[in-house]
C-alpha cells in the first residue's frame, strides 16, 4: 500500500491527498511533525533528502515533491484522463505545475505561512508575488473552465490548495472572481476532500 509522509496543515500534502482521493486509492498516512523537526531526521531524510513533505513510498518507489507525485499517481493509477500524454497537453500542464511549485509557493503559500506559522520573510515581496500570480490565474480562468486540456487535470490539483487557502495569508479574494468560481468547480469534483479551512468556512 502507498505510504504518504504527510503533515495535515500543508497545502503541498493536500495536493497529494486530493489526488489519492479522486483516484480512489487506499493509502497509509505517515505523520511528519514539522514543529518537532521530524522532516530532518536521518530516517526521513532517507525518504526525502530535501527534508520536506510530502513524499510517497509505493512498494519501494520513493517520490518526493508534490508535483512529481501527482505525475506519478495520475500516470500509474489514473489512465490518461488526469495527465494526457500528447505533447501539447503535457506542455500546458507542466506550465501550471511549474507555477504551483514556484510562484504559488513563493506568493500565496509563504504569505499564509507568515501568518499561521509566523514564518520570517520579506512581506512586501511575497505580497507582490502573490498578487501577480493570482492575477495570472484569474485572467486565464476568465476564459477557461480548467487550467489545461479543457477538463480537470493534475494542473488543477497542483494549483488549487494555495489558491483556496490564500485568504489565510490575508489576500483579498474578492479581487479574483474567476478564480473563486474555479475553486468551487474543483470543490465539486467527485472524490474531492478538503482540509482545515478548505472549503472556506
Ligand atoms: N516543492 C516541494 C515543496 C515542499 C515543501 O516546501 N514542503 C514544506 C511543507 S508545505 C516543508 O516540508 N517544509 C519544512 C521544511 O522546509 O523544513 C513540493 O511541492 O512538495
């Protein structure tokens, strides 16, 4: 059975829990306590040398990074629906996976971490990155229902958590109506699971 090295409050871990649930895959959660530094213990570094969550172990296949895990799960267990394999689809999806790992993390995710985990950082820089990133997302969603391929894919799963939780970082969500409508579409997908404050109470 797949083991998911998991932290409940992490949006990156949520991407993986959401994909596992959508695909109907049974798995075992292995809790990793970030406040206790469990992600930096030798036992966990043997799973993920970067010392971050999430990671999975699927019968000895160890994958770290939430985007990489989505690719693996979708291709291994989801047929072609969630990660089509033609060149254009892969390129379009990869574009959003890159945004999920970079701008969504360095903007909305860090803004949230600064509030709820008191993480240090350059507030102004993070705010600007967050606003610019959510504006790009909102603008795309003004003319598209989904991020790629005209249907739900791993791109939506990867970008969703830190968009849906952006308000926890004091982002004014009313500035992004098309994004808010897409958040609701993701939350209506069969197999959807949330986490604390998601969907927004
Ligand atoms: N690109 C990675 C980022 C993983 C990441 O930064 N995880 C955070 C939790 S959301 C973490 O483990 N932080 C603990 C640390 O850096 O020590 C992914 O998408 O999985």
